[in-house]
C-alpha cells in the first residue's frame, strides 16, 4: 500500500481509480486456490490422518499407532535407512561427477558440444523408460553389462538380484540419468568465474590442480549448493526409478519411504501410508532446511 | 594442455561417454528393430532382419489402441497444465517481485515449501474425490499445476526483476489497469522465460509417472508413462515390443532437446549462478 500512497502524494489530482496499486494482491488468487486446495490443504490434513485408521470414507483416531507400527516393522525402518543411503549416494556422486564433467567440459577439450549433449540427454528421457532399459542391461546372466564384463574375464554381480547390491545399482542408474543436470549446473557456475583470476594465478606460477582447488572449487560454490540441494530433494523422494526397476525387491532390500507409501496405499492401509508420508516430510525438512541455511550462510566473498 | 594431451583426452572422453551414455540408447533402437525371437536374446547386435514396422503396428494396436489414447491424454495434460502454470505463475511472480510486503514474504515461503516438500498422496486423493476430480483428466491437470507452480514462480520472479519499473509507471499513467499492464506489457516481455518454463515443465509433465499412477488410475485415463509400465508385465517376453514403446516415448523429449536445448539448460541452471 505504500506505493499507492506515494503515487497519490505525487499526483494529488488523479482520480481515485488509477491511484490503486498496479500490483493487486488478487493476482495471487488463482495460483493460491489451486496450490492451497491441492497441495497445502492435503499436506496439513495428512498430519491428522496419519493418526487414524482410515478408509477414505471414515476414520478412527488411533493417536501415534501408525508411527509406532512404522518404527517397529523392520522393513519399514529399512525403507527409511535405504532412503538415506540412496539420497546420500546419488547426491554425493552427482556432486563429484558433475564437478568433474563440468571442469572437463569447460576446458578446451575436443568435441565439447557432442559431449555436453550426450551427458545431458538422459535428463530428459522418461525415468520409467530408463528403468526398463537398465533392468534388461543389468540382467545377471543375459544382460549386456555382465556379458561385456565376461568378455574381459570378470564375472559380473547380480546387479538387481543381489539383496546387498540392488539399492546401489538403482542409485547408480539414477546417477547415470541425473548427472547431466549436475554437469550443466556446474558448467554455468564455472563459466561465470572471471577469467582474470585464472590468468593472475597462472602468472603467479600455479599448476592446474592448485587453480582447481583454490579458484574453481570455492567460486563454483553456488553451483555446488544447488546440486547438493536439488539432488538430495530428488533422492529423498525418489520413487519412479526404484519402482520400475526392482519394486523395492529383492525382498524389501531396495524399498524406500516413497515405495513404502505406495505399497501401503495399494494394500488399503491409508492411515499407515499417510504416516509414511509424514515421516518423509519430517525427514526432508530435517535435512534440507538446516543444510540450505548452512550452505547459503557461508557464501564466499568475491 | 599440450596438443598431444588434448588429443588423447579428447578421444578418451568421446569413447567413454559413447559407451556409457549412447550405447543404452542404441540398444533400445536395435532391440526395437528386431523380431520377437531375436530380441529375446537381449544381445547388442545388428538385427538380421528389420521388423520395426510390424513392431510399431503391434504396439499401437495393443490393448485396443491404448497407446494412442495415452498420447492424446498426455498431450492434453501437458498442454493444459503448462498453459495454466505459465499464466498463473507469471501473475504471482510479477506481483511478488514488484510489491515487497509481509504478504509477499509469506507467499515466498509457500513457494519454497512447494519446491521442497513431497506431496501428501492419500489426503490429496481424498480431496480430489470429494471435489469429484479423482480419476479425471481435469483433476490431474490441476494437480500438475499445483506441483509445478513453485518452480515457475521462481523463474518468473527472477526475470521480472530485469524489467524496469518505469515501464509499469508509464503504462499506468497512460491509463492501463493492472490486467492490461500485465497481459499487454509485462507478459509479452517475459517471452524468453515463458519459453523456458514451457519447455522444462512440458518435459517434466510428459515424463511424469508417479502422479498419474496415484491420481489418474483407470484404462481410459492412461498416460504415456503408464502404458510403458503396463506393457512391462504384458510384454514380458516380447522385448521387441517393449523397446519399441520405449523408443516411441523417447522421441518427444528428443525433439524438444534438438530444438530447445538452450532454453532447457537456462531453466534448469537458473539457481546455479547467484550474486
């Protein structure tokens, strides 16, 4: 409203209609209604329904019963741990590989445009399509990956059939699909670093490793923050790749919270499914909020 | 780098990236070309005979032309939700940037919440059901708008900051109301970021699997990603058909990639360079 009064003070003779702010709050309305009804309200309602036994038509309030059940079932707790492993692994690998590719693809390497396109394209491809393709490629005996390994005399593992490996294999495919995004984010970050810094450092007689550690890495920090946060958010709520590759199997060894939510929903345990959803909210909030405050507070001064 | 090292590292990079990133796509293509028997071997080999046409016809005819229904549904879903998202998102981004107040900071907070928080699935189904929107394309469109708004608003807000305020003032003095100002002056100037939002969100919605799985069950409502999921079990032994389907749904993103690569990268890297 300050704007409107300023304008009025400057031109006291204009009629009242045109003094109104040109930035009306009702512009929020359509977006706010859709967001409020279909996102915000269900999110708030989930806090209540997570404490009920629920059939969508009627509910019985059971307090923290669903949460107690959630943390007592080994496979549900396993889902929680797997979510953490999956998110950390994919996020870590995306940062390391994304930075590596970013540095490589901003250097004067051959066929730079080809390499950028090839690394980035999987980002746009359907996750389910990627999942199906890699399920076939990762087949323990007839998959292309193990057949190629056999050619050089290595006996490949059962990528998706070995209980200890299934989650990691899916995470690797996730990295394969998502590293292109991390790479283009790093490329944007690295390109924005002024060239003079590298020139000055070169004149001072530094080698390329020193320039990487002392210029590129600290000054690409905004890119690192973006990649870490984006891939953690994505990793914590990841569902489609896991579902299309293993359905949480073998057993429950590659179940994550998002797939637990879906399984409980399918089984008709709506209250328990919603409790899983609340656990996921809390997990995301507990990790992302402090992390983003921490990462954004330590901006490097240029 | 010395020219020789540059040469070696270049060749090595091309080789490794081709093996890691291109071969899976060639595998999809080769398998889609084969007949059922040859495809079932799942080898990386040149097809002895080409069956892409038969495979295409079979995949399209499967389950009463389900794939065609799916392409129609996915197209409607994508076009409608992106259109709403652009208009509503740009309106919010405009006012958010232009008018800082306590309300705009609250709105900004909700934008971030929408960006970070996963949706509460079953309560959303409950809400949709009470509104009569569950299992309808309309409901699905609104859901995609609700989930995609946050990201669009952030892009729009950042871009509005580059449009000088003097322009608004000039238009207002000339007698433009807020609607005229927004639709006739601001929105046309937002064109570059509108293109970015359209491209990025179209790819995201076209590829969306999880949300239609929850909110849009039923044979009539099937979307492209769900056909693939349904065919996964149906074509368990017919790898040629499964991969023909994979190939078909990879083509739209490929076209987008060829024409709008720059806009996609611009949209997706928006947060990378601050200050």
